[in-house]
C-alpha cells in the first residue's frame, strides 16, 4: 500500500501526472482513503486490485 505522494516521489515529477496515470489502471489498482474526524480525509492509498492480483497470480 502506497499513498499518491509516495508513488509520485518514486516515479513521477508531478503529482497531477501521477494521479492521472494511477487512475488509468482501474481494475489493476484500487484506491481508498480513511476519513478524518471533523471532516476531510487522508491522502488516497493505492493497493493491488482484483485484476492486478489475478495478473500477479499468473495462469
């Protein structure tokens, strides 16, 4: 599990570019974020999705 900021730091120059690229891989990746008390939420966290798990498992 990595946050958008962590993925940006590892592979991208721009946070916006990172967000766009991550969303293009729907199914391979899933995202979620924890709600904060008082409103708002933590940064998006990215995990392997259903299709990503199937891909990693192989035939």
